[in-house]
C-alpha cells in the first residue's frame, strides 16, 4: 500500500440529476456543474455510433493506435501523428503523465484554484504540490509567480488555459516568453480543455510552442465543446522521447471502438464546434453583464463557465437546486462556478439569483 494514498480523498462527482429530481420533486434538473455541453453532441455522432454497432465488430479489439482519429487530429492541428498519445478522457492522461514522470520527493507547481486532478495524481506518486495563486484580477495563471516558484526540485508545471474554475486565459505570446525562462528539464503541461471557447485571441492555442520548446506539452479533451464527456476521449501532444515513455506505460486498448468512432465523427464536424462556441460566447457576455449590473465580483471568462463570489454562496446554490439547477460548489468560501447553459436556463438562473440577492 502506498502511504501517500491513505491520506487522500477521492474526486466527488456531482450527484446524478435523477436523484436530485426525485429528492426535490422536480420534473427537470439542468446539470450545470461539470462544464458539459448543454447543446449536446454533433448529430453525426449518433449516426456513426449506430452504424458501428450494427456492423457488430465488438468481438475484435479496438485499433490500439486509434490510427484514423490520430491522423485526422494531426492534420487539422498541424502536428506529427506520432506525437499524440490518447487517453480514456484527459483524466487518464493526467494520471499517466504523473505516473511516468513523477517520483517521490519531486515537486509540481499548480495554480490555486485550478483543476484538482493535477494535484491529486502528483500526491499519489508521492510528489509535493506548490500552489501558485492565480492573478487576482484576471483569474489567469500568474506566469511571473510561477517563474518565481520554480526550485531545483520542480519537475512539472501545470497550466490550465483557460483555467478551470476561473476562466482566465493566457495568450500564446505570454506563454512563449514564460517558456524561455523555464529550465529545460521542467515539463510544462498546458491543459487546453476549453481552448475552443476562447474569443479574445485567434488563434488561441499554444500549439505553436510545441515546435519551439521540447519541454512543453499540450492537452485536449472531447468532453467539453465536442459534447462527448460520456465517451471518454482525451489526448496529449508532446515531444518524441516523452511520447515514447508514455506509450510504454499506456494500456494498449484504452480507447474503445465506439469512443474512437464517436470522436472521429465529432472531430469531423467542426461546424458544430463553431456554433457551440458562438452561442456560448453570447450567453457568456449576457452572464457577465448580469453580474456586473448586480455588482458581483467575477473573473472575465474565456470558457464555458463563470466563477463568481457571492455572500451566502451555499444558500444560493441550494436555491438553484430547489429550482432545478445544479451548479458547482466546494471551492473557496463564497465562490460558485456555473456552467453556461442554454439561453432560457441562463435567464431563469439570473432571475433566481436576482431574487435571492434582493
Ligand atoms: C473536464 C476537464 C478535464 C477532463 O476531461 P476528460 O477528458 O473528461 O477526462 C481535464 N482538464 C480540465 C481542465 C477539465 O476541466
């Protein structure tokens, strides 16, 4: 038994909406707690999956290299196909990266607050976490503070960009400048789970840095803008040598057949992605306008969620729940994260919130 694991608490997923509906006597509960896509999935996904099921190829192992998906992504992103490693969700990639590159006593840097999986997986490997507060005005990673926190023990830096839960975004030029100052033996992992929601910079991605720095990696998922959270597909793009190590440890068939089919169909439908990004941006503006009007402190978001500070946050979350809206609590006191929902749900939530505040 690893001693480190005894002291850790597992990730607590949101309560299933069916249970909430029953408990509160509601017909419908909108799940706006995990940044899933309220617009669903490209309709091409269901068609492709049904077709694959009807072909009945479940007796065969999946393609362990996810060849077709790999090539389609490589071509669109302008990276080498062999530099991609797939995971059963980006969660698995975070676990894999930690397992391969961290040893007991190593140190990682993560923002505070940020996605909790980076820290959890580092602790499982016996590494220690050094937290770097996010920029208190923008909610983005404070890159100078990260640089000042590097020690000889630092092995990895996790940058979630845009950052979950704050929604703050760092531009590629700033990340490039940052990379020139990071020691070459420190791996910088840029988690771009929400990159397609960014509107403030085009193109928004740090992908060009892959050609300039060996010690940078970019991570993506199909769970958010592609609306494929239920199918579990994520990936990392990294340098030749690190990819070799990751492939050695990765389970040979971690992406099942239907996940590959679904991801291929979803990725081919970039029109769906653009539509979701446009609708989300409009609703995001509307949320920010509402919060500003009510003098609620929030971070300007470039993602599909918004993070704000209200007194009696838990009571407000409960009020939302009573009305069929499940949001994310459990961050710092007084802070809530709302996934940006469908237009009618956003309006309804803002009404509930306005009533609560008055
Ligand atoms: C949702 C999320 C993930 C996990 O994605 P999966 O592919 O569903 O495992 C990773 N990183 C961040 C920042 C996320 O918000």
